[in-house]
C-alpha cells in the first residue's frame, strides 16, 4: 500500500494555511467539468476550512465517525464491519476525525482530501489527540495509490458530491480496493436536489426537477467558479456503482432522531420529519 505520497507544504496560518478569501458569491447556471469543479472546490474549502470547523467541529468530534447530520454514528450503525487490522482509505477526509476514530480501533487508515486547508486542520487535530494517520492531498478521480491497496474505503460526505466525474471516482475507488473490498459513502439524498437549501418551511416546496443534472455553481466577483456541487439521481448512483464492479448491499436513509434538535444547513428536524436528507450506499467490490 502506498502511504508515502507527501502532502504539499503549506505556509502556517491560523490553521496551518494562508488561503485567499473567496469573497461574495452568487449562483450561476453554467456547466462545470471535472477540472473546473476541482479548482473551485479546492479554493472554496481552503478558504472556508477555519469557519467550517468553528461551526461544525464540536459535532464532528476529534475522533469520531459521524455519517451524516442526522447524527448516525459508525459506533451504532456498524456499516464498515470489522475494522481492526484492516487497511482503510478515507475519501475526502476533511480534518480526518473519522480516520482517527478508526485508527483508535486498530485499523490501518490513510486519509486524503483535495483541500490543503482541511488537511492543515487534520494535522492540528492529530497533534492535539495524539492520533496520527497518513494524510495525502489528492483528487478522488486520480488516486495516488496502487491497485488493490485497501480492504475498505469510505466517505462521510467527502468528495463525491463535489466531483463532476463521479463515475470516474467510483472506478478509482474500485481500482484501489482488493476484491471483496467494501465501499461505503454518504451523500445528500438525491431527492433533496428538487428542494431549496432551507431548513424551514420554504424547504418543503419543490422548486426544480429531480432529473435536472445541471451542477450548482457559485461564482465570485470576477465570474470565476468558486463552489460547485453535482447532482446524481438514485438510479445514476446505482448504475455508476454497478458499472465500476460494485454490488449494492444496502442503501441507508437515516430517519431524523427523535428529540434531536441540531440543524446543519438545510438539515433540520422539520425537514427530517417529512423526507430523508442523506443516502448512505453500502457496497462490496466483485
């Protein structure tokens, strides 16, 4: 297993990186291929890493695997199966609390993310907790690992919603897994695409077609894409997985927990009462 791919040097700042602020953005209807999506999202998450962790760091924890805003945890769900001694890849790790959680349970984990800003938070958290895992800066569609390197790959809202070539990402994950390896990933539930990103009553009314696969793009003051998110229908996800050689074992649609009041962006108790916010695909290669 190749684990010695270096994370590029980043200058120390508040969290280990000096990132240019993105500034005000506005939505635009325009295409965004893989190169444009990669550039925009690397820039966005580098700039937003500090604010993101100030807002969500306590919920995510220093060493915990939270699958989704519905507060489903791996300790309760067991979607990855036995992890002790397994070689595991975290796809889109952010500050890597999930990887540290698994390392604390005896797994051999490598974590990667597109954003140097997020990886700076991962290094800082490793220093605080004393739980270090190898960190790599990489694109989910171009993984710098040898074929058959891992027993398990997983992603808790990392990378997959932000890549234009999601079918290519599935093929890359399949390539680095051994036969029979498990791939589990959480994404926005596809039906959410038809509704506005609003946790309140306005978020209960359909505003666009579920079948509209145009990306959501925000541009900066110079009309340069600064954030890109991509939609796939439930059928699209299944077809991409099957085409990459995966068997779909389960699709988990977490219900909103009774008495759980915390909101996260568009996720809220109100919306969670009516329809799912997350889909977790549990698959096996071959």
